């Protein structure tokens, strides 16, 4: 199968994720099933290290559902909307590129004050991790309580009633200043280098003081 051909053919249909969803240094898109072309949903990923396209495996039970893709808590996730648009199941891949690690996290029932429920996107957990911030229909932010299964609209002062949200990514390039893991590795490496230099200076001082050159 020519992945690049399919990618360009479906690009205009992927308005929600036109630029791809970033997770584990790869961009991801969902190619929806279409009669006569693709009989089941497909997740395409583009590896930013190798510049190669590939197919990402996910549960076969979701192959014919209404799917969207996102990222929650650093893990790739799928939003599976039932055909009646009465609820959305959120699945997460806990270990990247391991099909067996996919699991269903929670189900979001359609809020009573929402007329259309064709698109939701989980953004992040609350500090206590008992709620998830959801974006609904590119127009509303709500807190979803994982225990009570209830939604509470997030109000933003002096902001219009309709809005959308994006998570801030300091950098898309691993190993740069914005990557927290790389920043920590650099600090640890710098500390080791400083320690080595201090020990070397102490040794040089000892040698210079302990021996005198006799002519």
C-alpha cells in the first residue's frame, strides 16, 4: 500500500488534525474508512527521526468506529464516538507502539447542555488526577469528573463563550533546550564534568605543593 498516496488523498478530510498529533517523536493521523477505498480505520505515523511513514497498530474492535486521535498525559489516545453520538470512549496506548498496551480509560456521556457531541478532545488531568479537562466541539472546555461521570463547564473571565485550546509545546525537536529530559541530562552531565575538573585541580595543587624541582 502506498502510504504517501493515501496521506495526500485524505489530507483535506483531516481538518481536525491536519498537522498531526505529536507523541513519542512521531506525528499521527487517523485515516477514516471509506467505501471502495479503505475498509477500516488506519493510524498513520510519521517518524521525525527517520522521516518515514508507518502504520500504527490499535485494537481491531475500533477499526470501524468513529475515531479521532489525541495525546493525554504524554500518551497517544483515541476518542471513539459511538454511532448515536451519545458517549465517547477514550483509549490510551500506555507503551508506545505496543498494541497490547492499548486500554480503555473512561467513557464520557453526552452532557445535557451540549446539543452536538461529535468531537471531544482530552487535554490534561487535574492536579489530583481525579478530573480530565475536555474540549468539546472546538468551542467549550469542561472538567470531567472520573468518579461521578459529570461535566462542569470551565469559565474563563473576559473571554468569548466560544473558544478552543492548544497545549503549549516548548519545542518539537528532541534534545534541544525545551526538552525537559534533555535539560536534566545536561545538568547531570555538567555536574559530573565539574566534579572531575575539581578533582583534577585538587590533584594538580597537591602535586605542585608536594614536590619541589631540584636543579
